[in-house]
C-alpha cells in the first residue's frame, strides 16, 4: 500500500511538472486574420520619397481636415509592417476609423533611406523600437504618442480590438 502511494505521488508530481512546463512554453499561435503571402502584400513604403517634405504637406492638410497624422514606421522589408498595413485596410471598422480621423503615412526606414533626421524629431535618441512602430501627431504636427506594435499583436497577426482601442485613443477632439 505504501509502495502504491509513492507511485501515485510520483505520477501526480510528474504530471504537474509537465503541465507547468507546457504552460510556460506554450505560445499563442492563433491567427485573427487571414493574410496573403508576403510577396503578395502591398508595398506602401517609398525609400525615394523626401519624408520631411511629405510630413510638412500632411501637417498643412491635417490643419484643414482636423485629422491627426498616423505614421507607420518601417519598410517594405518588414513582414509585420506589411501585415499591419494590409490588416487595417482590410478590416472595415479599422479602415473607417483611420479614414475619418487620420492622415496615414508610411515613414520608410531601410538601407537606401534611413530618414534619420525625421526619426530624430520624434524618437528619443538611443531608444530602439521594433518595427513597425507608430508615431501619432496632432493636427498641428505636435507629437502625441510613439507606440510599439507588439502590444497590438495576437498570435501570428494583429488583434482587431487592440488596434481599434489604440486608434480610438488618439482620434482628434472634434470641435462643435
């Protein structure tokens, strides 16, 4: 009887250990959205573009349209950058929030054009972000937020509710 209790305790302890290890190493691999192959995703970044000139134009446009500026930082080399762009344009509710409240710009970072002068205006020197990350400017061009995208992810993609909450948090205050 004592021998049987020891065996049962050993089996029970082993099963707890396996469960604990499994819980620690298990990752969320669910997909919240179906993405095309990376090569089929639109390439929204333009390394040849003068980013400062484009942002100056957007700030002028933002003042008259009373929209904030949503800057997605990254490059066409970045799979997560391409996925985010595709995701927000192919989720009707997110696309509507963006269209009504933001001017959307893709700020390129690549070997061809690192846009260091532009990034230095909005990102703290020495601070490193994973790509994509987002910069939100007010309609006056004032920095409101710099946000990493990792908190918006779930599994192998982006979480619609998290992205929606992020976008809604920074919509411009509408004047009556």
